[in-house]
């Protein structure tokens, strides 16, 4: 079985980016000539996923508009000799499909994922938080394989200094990390005090989940901040079924703040063969 669906929670209003996000969803802010969201979608497509489920808000119609065909624009670009740009626009949603579902109230990540239940169906699926852009698809591809091999859910992990763990969800390992970075997990705790944390491994924004997580989400009661916490649903899974983490050193960009978005954009564009040389030349002219 192939993991075919990827859920991208994008209903938040991007308050850290106001006033820009008053008009433009944070997920559509550009990195070069592509919206940040497209980088996350491309990561999913690179693993063979062919169904993108956007969990959006009715206050963000531009998200849905991004996926709508625009034949008049494509024809206009082709008439002007801009065939490459026309093809990029035509390809959005052409060889993969998009479902847009709505989270009508901000009730937490667990609730957002639960909103995708009908669109996903009874199959394993990925969850990609759009505030994080990965360097390539390799981590997600490995997580897909671990899920299918073990029959259980998988989370992406990163090691951080012990004095930083209290800001994150921290996992409890049930054994050593193997040569491929895979580790069995027995539990997890949200934002523990540093001296009570079960490890120095935190959960980052990539998940591959078995569909029974939807039942766990449906049974949740409000946790921290009155929200339905995805971590609580994952903990319930880990207590009764195989559950693993994948520790990876993949390049990871946190775009959740304006400064993080800016630095991510610079690093990503520096690697772009078309835009990178010009940006590098410009940066060299700046005073140290």
C-alpha cells in the first residue's frame, strides 16, 4: 500500500505576519517565484503522494483559488511566448488532485487533522505542517516506508539541547535509535519541564499516521489552551500499537515567524540555479 494522501493544515490566520496576512494567506507568501505552500506540496509529491488535502478557513478563499484552473491566463502567457510559466501554472493540480476542507473554528491541530477524515478515508496518510519546509522529500519517504513496514504511526524527530525541550512535544523512546535513525516510541509529552523530559528528541512538523488516529481524535477532550491536541491522540496510539520516530538531519526551515521566513527564503533561493547567483552577488555587496 502506498501513502497517497497528505493533509496540510492551513486554517490559521497568520497573526505574526499581520498586516500582510490581512489580504494574503501566509502559506501563499512567495519564496522566489513560488508560494511557500508549493514547496511543501512538492515535498509530498516527491514521495508518490497524489492527493493533497488542504485544511483551510472560509476566511482564506485565496487558498482554494490557488488550485483553480486559469485557462485564460495560460493562453495569454503562451501567446506572449512565456511557455515555461504557462506550463507551471497548468501543472498545478493536473497530475495530482486537491481536496479543500474547512476548519470553521480554531480548536487545535488535532481538530484540524480530524477535519480531513472524510477526504482521507481509511488509509495511512501524511500530515505536513506548512510552517516547516524541508530540504527534500527523503525524510517523508522514509517515514512512509516505516509506517507501511510496521503498521503503525510515525513522527519526525529532531534532537535539541536539553534546555530547549520545554518548548516542544518530546518523545519517550522504547529502545535505541537504529542506524537509519528509526526509534520505537512508547509515549510523548507536550512541553515538559527540562528535568522531567523523557528524552532530548522533539517532534517536528511531519507525521505519517494510520487512519485509526481519527477515532482517537474524535474521543479527545480539550487540553492545553482549550484545544484538541494531536499529541494526545498520538499518545493513545503509542500506548496500544507500534509507534516509531525517525530522527533525521535533513535541512529544515522554520517559516513560522517573519525572520524565520526571511532566512528560509534566502537559504532556499541561494540554492536556486536561476536566482541564486544574482542573490549571492547582491549579498556580497552588503556591508558586514
